[in-house]
């Protein structure tokens, strides 16, 4: 899962990025409303954590613009205790959930997971994603086929998760690159190819009938042999 945090308190934003990363999600932070909006408009995130009180463009305005542009990414608004009116306005303008500061990180994680699950409702059963004979345990990074299983590294796991959520839909290399490495990274298509080859070896190792098909010049999809 890929999370965008829009929060001008840099220390809080960076702490949240760390917490999400520790919990096997990919997280990025924007420190003001207009940067947050630019990033969110890419549509590559699964959940957006959006602070209401931001310098310049506030969270409600960011949310309004996003929904106006047709971006339906689930949004959790962060509100301060005395912002009840904003909370109502936020829910009216298309927020999916809100959390009052200060909050317990466990609470935020639980809500982000719930929204992420809702946005990827297909194929998901508890904390497992499956496709044909394959299943991926989202809490242990384990990819299984029958009684065979193998642990995945973080990047392998993230790519497999995206492939499984996509099923037989084609995923472009560009989309994978941006989702896994982010816009700012120097990673290139090569990196994607390297991890795809690792995953192919692991699929062979667990004797799965699923393979990662390459569509030359386009990207990848899962296919049953
Ligand atoms: Ca703030």
C-alpha cells in the first residue's frame, strides 16, 4: 500500500512516514497543501492522510480540488480538537474518515488499513491476497502455493502486492517504478526488471502455476500457465 501524508508539522509527518514504513507500507510526505495536492493528483496513492490546518491551501481545499478532479483516493482528515466545524465540512466535501489530534498511531494504522482494504476490495480476504494457486500473506510477507512458501523482501513484496491487486490487468513499468520507488528516486526500469526476475525465481521455487508475463515495452501482468 502507498500512503501520502500531507502535514506541515515536519516532525510529525516524518514520524508518520517511519511508522508506515515499519508497517510495510510505502509512505511519502508533503509539507504543505499545494505540494500535497500536486502529489495526490497523480492518483498513485491508496490512502491519503490529510491535515486540515495547513499553511496556504488548507486540507479542506485540497480535498475539494482532489474530488473535483475526480481523484477518489480515500482520505483521512487530521483535525484538532477545536475544529469540529471543519470536521463536518471535511466529511461533507468527501473525506472518508477523520482522526482528532493527538491520536494513537495504532488507531491511525487501523483506519488506514481499513480504507486501503476498501479501495482494493477485490481479491482481498483478511490479510491475504490471492490469485489462482498463489496467496500472499500481507502481515508476514510470505508468498505461498499449496504447502510451499517463500519469504519476500520489502520491494519484492510491494511489487507482488501490486501485481496481485491488479490480477490479469496489465501494470506498466512506469506505474510500478513510481509506486515502489517514488518520483524523486533515481531508480530506472532496470530496477523493476531485476525485482521481477527475483519474483519469477521465487514463483518457480514454490512451484506456482502463475507467471509474470512481460508485455514488451508496456509492463507486466499475472497469468496462469
Ligand atoms: Ca497542521
